[in-house]
C-alpha cells in the first residue's frame, strides 16, 4: 500500500476507521471495549490520538530470540505471494 508510506495527511483514514467502528457498534457492540492491534498505527500515533483521544496505547516487549523467528515468519507470509515458485530466479535463493 503505497499510500501508507507517503507524506499525505492520514486524517481521512482515521475518519473512515471511526465510521467503520460506529457501524460495527450499531450491530454488535462489545461488552466492554474494542481491542485493536495494528503495527501500521505506530507510524501515525499523533493522528491516531487526534481521532481517539481517550485511547490507551500498550507497548509489548518480547525477548529477541523469540522475536526474530516470529518476524521472519511474518515477513514470509506477507510476501510469499509475490514469488512464483516455478520462477528459475527463485531457485537460486
């Protein structure tokens, strides 16, 4: 998603995000609150907090030996669709 990394103001994304959750609440409101996880929000914390001023942000910590394999697996799953296993260039990797 090229738009994610450009310098464009992301207010429109969070306006849509808020509308989406208002619609979800109208149909199936959670008993307490929404818990959201999304690493892309860390790129726009100021904008996120402008739109959700009462949000609680949690920073988790994991030991490095646990993180590296997990991160590698995540990257593989996110990008494996980009590679054709029948492509001869991939055989050299």
